[in-house]
């Protein structure tokens, strides 16, 4: 699909400029001022969100693994990840959170010294309102293009999850989004110095997408940041996975893909799912090539327990009452 020519680069916000954001005014420093002047942004993030995991609770931004040579920051809330990446040719944002979190994500982008209009692409993990609910507002604010795998794109453009989603009936609708590019599974999206590769991992939803991010800059470390989608097989109360063997097979295929991903640094849409804040603060290892494999193994065990419980419930229902 042909896209409009890229916009001319927007000059960074000057340190003397003030932007009124929400209820107050924030002084904006040099680009990346927050990340460079705060000597422990990961620890600050963990401390701010201690005991708080609300999807729209504000959190400070934090740099993620500069050792990788990838310029990435956490810009989400205490309960939901939004991942910002500087490609040298514009910004890319992975996930937007709930609709109420969109202003908070914009605040964090500005705190880092970026103009939100520098966001060129908006990507997503899966088609639920807690992760893409802010896409519509952020697309309008930034003018960014949206790219997605075909299954996810169908939900994004309608603002509704599919009939096949096990969580249908308990997940809210969200504002429809204009999708500018449909990507194939494994088709890399090159933006500046980075390549964003989508991987279909349909464990949590039919359109679940995990992304591997690698630098193509000369001399960059050969390390990959893996933004791995939720893999828990949860559902509406009445849904039984035993009645949907095709859904179980898709989930297991998703686990296998996740386990095999290049995965030097794991980031997940729900930060608590990978102890992300503890890892960013330095209390746990952040760089760990086996993290994706362990993440997939835990998800597989969860599904096994779910199926076992469903079998036990069936057996109990068959036992005649005395």
C-alpha cells in the first residue's frame, strides 16, 4: 500500500519552552533530559508505582536497556505498558493503553523532550481496549500511521473484538482506528535505524502480535528487544477451552513462537507479567536471553491447569447425586 511521503523532521522542543499539560505546566529540557538527568529512572518508576497498578495511573518514563543500542523508553502507566522508540527518522509507539491513558502517554513523550508529532508509526500487541483503547486519540494527536497483522486490523478498524475471542462479552469496545498498512507475519517494518518484526502469537487473542526490535545501524550491538504479547488463556466465565480445540491449538502455536523468539530484553504489555519494573530498577536481571522461553513455559502451564480444571468440572457434573 502506498503511503504519503514522510513528513519533514520536526525540531525538538527547546529547553526554554513551556507546554501546558493537564492541570499544570511542565518545563521541557533538552531531548531525553529526563533519561539523562535522572540517575535511576527505573528505580523511580518502580517506587512511583509500588502498590499501584491501575491502567490509568500515571507513571514516569524510564529508559530501557541502553546496552542494546536501541533507544527505547517506558512511557505507559503503572498498569499498562506503552513503549516509545527513537529510530533517528521519527518515533514509533507500541501500545497506547486505555483511552483515559492517552494524555498520560503524551505527557511522558513530552517529558523526554520529544514532540508527539514525531511519532510516525503506532503499533499494538493485541486488540483489547486496555492496550489499544488510546490508539484513536493518539493517531489524531500525532498523525501517525497504524500498522497491524490482518486479524488485529479487522478489530482495530471496527473497534470490536472478534467473535472467536474467548473474552468476548467481558472486554469493552474502543474507538475505531484507521489502519494504514497490513503486515504479514514476520514482515519487518523498517523505520530509520530500527526494524520492527511482527510475530503472530495467538495465545491471548486471535490477533495477538509480539514484536522483535533490532537495530540495523552499523556497529550496533547484535541484541534484540522483544515486546511479547500477553499469553494467558483467560476467558469469559462461560467459555470452555475444551469446547474449542482450534483455539487451544492456536494458543500452543503461539507459545512455541514466543519461546523461539530472539529475546535479549523482554518487555510485556502488562509490566507485572514480566516483573518489568523490578528489572528496570536493577533488582532483577534485565538482559536475559532465556526470558521469552520461560514466559512461554509459564503460559503453557497455565493453559494445562485450565484444561485440567475444566475436565475436573465435567467429571464432577457427571457424578450422580445421591
